[in-house]
C-alpha cells in the first residue's frame, strides 16, 4: 500500500542551525502538508502546498520556515535558524484532488527534531 | 480560529464493554476525520465523514457526523485490548482555493484492559 515516507526519523541540531526535513508524498497525490506536534500537545497545521506554491499557512509558519518541491517526488520543509521551541515531531501529509479525497490526508511517520 | 474539543480525555474500560468518544466544535467543518496515533508515530486515517448526519462503520467502530457538521462521535462495540490507543478527530474547512490544513483535537487516550 502506498505510504508517505519521511527522512530522517530523528534530527538533532544546535540552536541557530538550518535544518531540512524531507518527505516523499504518495505518488498520485497533489496536495502536500506539514504539521508539527510538540511533545504532549496536539497536532498543529503549518502549511499546505499545491501546484508548486503555498496554498495556506498558519501563524506558526513564519519567515524562518520555507517549503519546496525540488523535484517530482520530494517535498521539503526548511527551518533557517532553529530555536529551542522548534523541537517537535514534524509530520508530512498528502492528499488527492477530489471533493471527498481532498480531505483524506495521509500522514508520514514523522521526523523528531531536537534543538539543543 | 476553529477549535475541536474531544471528550473524555482519558478512558479506561474493560474488554468487551462499549464506549463512545466525542468531538465537538462551535464551528462548521466541511469534513471530519478520525485518526489513531501510536506513540512516536504519525496519525493513521480511520475514516472521513463529509455529509451532515452521515454514519460510517468500520468493523466494531461506528462514526457519526452531526447534522450541523459541528460534531462527531466514535462508538466502539465490544472493545478489545487492540483498540488501545490515542484517537484524534480533525476537521477540514474547504475554502475553495485549496485545502486548509486540518484542525486537530487533543485526542482521547483509550485503554482497554483485558
């Protein structure tokens, strides 16, 4: 069964460093998302991406964050200068186009980002 | 800002019992999704409900979307230890220009004791 994959599974970085989290969405999906989940808290939406541009973004997704689809398969989230409070699980998700299918977002296993 | 409140936050019952967990909001959603999340893993989609009043069944799990599309419930019949986990509801609001992200509730931690 097709699934969303994410790399790395765990990333440790020092405060102020740049990190890039990578995702390979399900191949026929056209909408891509990033979410984060701080330990013990709920899953929070960061950004959605469609047709090579940002579709929606939350207040969390400030200028320190950027997303890119560098090729036909990868979808990346970059944090330019990490802060301690960026420590969280980051989930990538994807969905198909279509009235009902659009809402069915399939999540990857996540990347645990630890900022020290 | 749309908020989803899930209740109860924690539920521990014996194997074989029935249970219902709730997901409520003051906002109208285009759809509601139920996910299950294991520790350290990503949410796994269980079901999507779109139409007000819609009922969907997945084996022993029954999902219902409220008529006004503001609330949903998950009912489990004859719970089994394998049902233990964190159940999340998430709402989607289709703006027409592309999908907004999902708004998640905090989840219900369910423990089924043998």
